[in-house]
C-alpha cells in the first residue's frame, strides 16, 4: 500500500510516499526557514501563504521521486493537528481534494503522535517502550503500549525543550533556527563553563514533569555579562553549558521513569531528537542493557514520511476519516492522564 503523507503544520511544506509503512519511497521537505529568518521566528500568515503556493508542486514531486504516478497512490494521510491553524488548513484541504479525486481512503493524523512514531519506521521496537517526545512545542515522557496506546507520564509545565533552545539562541543573536545553531556551537564549547540551575526532580505526584522556563531565564540573564572580552563567555561556552543542562534535566527524568516502569526499551522523536548530545547520551544507555531507537535526522523534524508511516498503521486497522474532518491548533489526544 502506497500512502501519500502530507505535513504543513508549521514552516515545513512536506509530502512523502511510504510503502507498507516501512519503505520510504520519497520524503520531500520544502523548508521556509530562509523566508522566516529575517523575523527570527515563524510568521503564521507568511507560512500559510507559502504552503498555498508550494503544496501542489511538493506533492507532485514526492510522487515523481517515488517513481510513481497519481494512480499508484492507495491512500492520502495529512496532519490536522496541532500547529498553525492557517498552515494546517492548507495541507488538510489539499489532501481532501487529492483523496476525493483519486477516490482513495483519507485519514487525518495527529502530528505529535507521528513524531513519537517516526523512529518505528526505520528501527521498530517491540512494545511497550518509554517514549521521549522532544520538539519545538512539546516535551513528553510516556509509556507506549502500541502505536495508538500512549500513557503520558510527564510533560513540560511551561516551555518545551525546543522552544528553550530557540529562545536562548534568539536572545544571543546566535542564528535561526536556534536548536541547530546551539548544537553546532556546543561542539567547540566547554559545557562546564557555566553552572546553570537544572531544575531538580519534583517531589510531588508528578515526578516526570519538567520545567524549562527557569533554565531559559538563567541563561538569558547571562546576556548582560556577554561579550565583555572574557573568553569563557563565548557563544560556544554559553551554548554548550545550556545544552548540557537542558539535556541533563531531561535524561534525569527519563532514567527515573525507566527505573519506576521497569521498561527496557526507549524511543525518542521530534526535532530535538536530532540533538547530537541527546543522541549520544541515549545511545550510551545501550551499554546499560537498554534498547534504544531514534529517527534518522531527516525524520526528527517535521516531515511527511512520519505522517504516512503512522497512517499506514491506522489504515491497516480499518480507520478512515471523513471529509468533514477539520484542523485544530491544539492537541486534544495528547493530554496528561491526570487533571
Ligand atoms: P511541534 O512538533 O511540537 O508542534 P515543531 O513542529 O515546531 O513543534 P519540530 O519540527 O519537531 O517542532 O522541531 C523543531 C524544533 O527542534 C525546534 O525547536 C528546533 O530548534 C529543534 N531542533 C532541531 N534540531 C535540533 C538540534 N540539533 N538540537 C536541538 N534542537 C533542535
Ligand atoms: Mg520546523
Ligand atoms: Fe513538529
């Protein structure tokens, strides 16, 4: 089954064809990064306009790169939540029109579930496993029992981890998008140059919850003292020290959750799963007997292949969406299991 996956939730206009949920025939990602760069962040109005201009070409190019024609597409899947509403609507409506024209099954996909699922396309793990979803808007530690069976154990109570990377980079004028830049600068920095406060574990009922706002503020407050000629206050050292703390805070909760749940498999996903320190630390856990899986770099940030991959699971279980399905800027399926 050739599933066309369309993703336009933010500033990536992407379409992919995945065969039988495993074989990525194409994964075209047209990024708008350069066009949002002057504003140091995604401008929603601009994003939806660009998706409108690009979507038809991106989809046709994904089908051509797969070596297929429209008639070879067996189902159409599209992100309908969460994200920028105007951007989501462009992909959603294009997907509906495409599915209707081809007269093939149509399904809408929760983008966050797709980030979490992405690693399973290339390196499937046996269930259950500990899911670590780290992206621009989400930070979730969860117990994954099946592609659609997810129990949220902890989340951020304020900023997402990717958001913290982006905001720190923005305040220091390091470049855009922030996560990638901080990762790169860190390679030449001393991670112990600054001791930033990494929030300790919560003592209460929600030990796996996490807060990034305090760390972000502490790092940003170094700004006044920045560029004063002292070599340790280099962008490289600030980046490396921040990254070490941000990743360390996450791993502390991951280890605690592994201890408590006795899970022996771990899978990460989302844009921050592209972070080289996080990847190497997770990889190291294999020495402790854990089985670790994370997506290849292209499948970490927003892409159509993860949408098509997850859609294949739903479609195989007979799930379909109607053409009255709409988009939603916020997630409803990914709430905590407690109030
Ligand atoms: P969400 O998926 O939560 O709706 P999003 O789609 O904007 O948000 P993603 O596309 O998953 O998020 O990832 C983008 C985020 O990943 C950005 O915050 C970016 O800075 C971060 N990121 C990308 N590469 C890296 C990296 N190498 N190190 C750290 N962060 C990174
Ligand atoms: Mg993006
Ligand atoms: Fe995303």
